[in-house]
């Protein structure tokens, strides 16, 4: 009980330090509001390459000619030919393809009979920006090809996971992960550095507390603030933007909690290295920017060079963004996000152990 009371004393001290410091208060309150409105309304993305698969049940000269037009477009990259439409969900779920082009068996027959001959296009609505633009490209190519045949071809499209292709859903569904990153990283990375700069760090060290107790006490408030902000932003996104909460709330809490632990370890490591607040801020921003860019929040990881895709395996933000979108848009449950949880917990263990070792070394 004495050990626990000592830890709780550090927790209360850290809470009071955060709430009394205007800069720390802003880090707790400011990022949710700024990210909620700026990213929710203003963020846009460009489309580069679109991977697609083909199911050609007609296998006629007409269908092959139409598909050759698509294959010749610089906007698309053919990922594979499938034997049946039953294989499409696996390709889209694994994000190996953004589109699936399905030519039905009666395509050529209906075309020569005067139509309408239909082409089914299935899009991955999780990345609504890419899918929306890609559907427009497909429609334009099909209509141009149809015009050379006297018309009679129509495109029937359907988007999975985001049927209206709202780009806001794609952006906002990943914001809880980005918010946890900013809040936890900044609060944690400034924790030890703030005490060193204010001259109170030595007072903490001479207290009858172990290094583990001090670190645990410093870790709890940023963890709770980050987790709370992430859940509040999710609730706001569901209420304000109409984001569907199709998955398990328990899975989302587990994802954000595991992610916060990983960021805590990295933040405490940076804080233990920093002697001043400026150094802590610089270290945190040096991590935050690459972490966001390499998380898949803006640019699909599949479009990155191979060596960069390998580097993202050490980035906890990658797993958090992927899992948040899976829970909010795909209806993922806890078993579905276990691989991402395991990856984040491994990163958390490594970083927390490294932070503890460095803290003891610097405090000695």
C-alpha cells in the first residue's frame, strides 16, 4: 500500500503540474479542437496510382478490348486477374486492390443487342478520395469506349465500407490515433525536461521513491489525457460528422490504450534525454512528423518504396491508424485487431524498458 500511495502522490503531482501550466493545458484542450475542425473540413489528398483487379466472366473480344483501355491508362495499375467475383472481397479487404472491375457473362450479348450492357465496379470506400476519383476515371474510359461502339454501356458502381464515398470519414476515422500521438507525446516528452528546467527534478530524486515509481507516476496522467481525448474525439466524430461506429468500442479502447503505451515509452525516452523544454519539444516534433507521414494517414503505405514500407513496421502510428479505420468503418471486433495490438505492445515494451534504463542512468 505504501508503494501505491507513493505512486499516487506522483500521479497527483503530475496532474497538478499539467493543469497549472498554461502550455500543458493547451496541449490537452487545443489539439482536439484544432484537429477536429481543420482536418475534418480542410484536408484534401491527391491520387497517384490505383491498383485494381479484373473479373471477366464474358471473356469476349469486346470485354478484352474494354479492359485493354483500362490497362493502358496511366491512372491504373493492374494487380491481377481473378477467376470469380468471390475472390474480390479478399483483395479489397487486404488492400491489395482499390477497385474491382467485373464484366458479367452477358456483356457482349447485351452490347450487340442494343444494351444496356453493364460493367460492375466495386471500390474500397475506406479511402474515399482515391476511390471517388478512380470511379470517375473508370466511368470516363468506359463512356469513351462505349461511344466508339454506338453507346449502350453503363457503369454500375458500389463502394464498400463508405457507400457515399465521404472523404471526411476517411480523414476523421484516423484522427483519434493522431490525437493520442500529439497529446501523449508532447505531455510525456516535456515531463522530465520541465522539472529539470524548473529545478524540481532533484527534489523528486531525493524522495523515497524508486525510478520505476517516478516513471509510472509521470506516465499515468498523459496516458489518461491521451486516451480520454481520443475517445472524446471519436464520440464527437460520430455525433457531429455522422461517422459510423460499426465496430466494437472495446476494440477501439484497446487500440488507443496500446498505442498510448507505445507513445509513452517513446516520449519518456525523449524526455529523459532532454535537459530543457525546448529540447523536449524539438525531440517530440522530430518524431511526430515522420510518424504521421508514415502512418498511412495521408499516403497509402502500399504506394511507398519497399524500404520505407519496411521502416513503417517500427511505427506504432501505422497500426493505430489501420485499426481505428477498421473498427470505425469496417466493423472490426477485438479479435480482428489483435495483430496490430500485439505489434504496438511489443513496441511499447521495448520503448518503456529503454526509457526506464535511460532514466536510471541519467538520474544516477
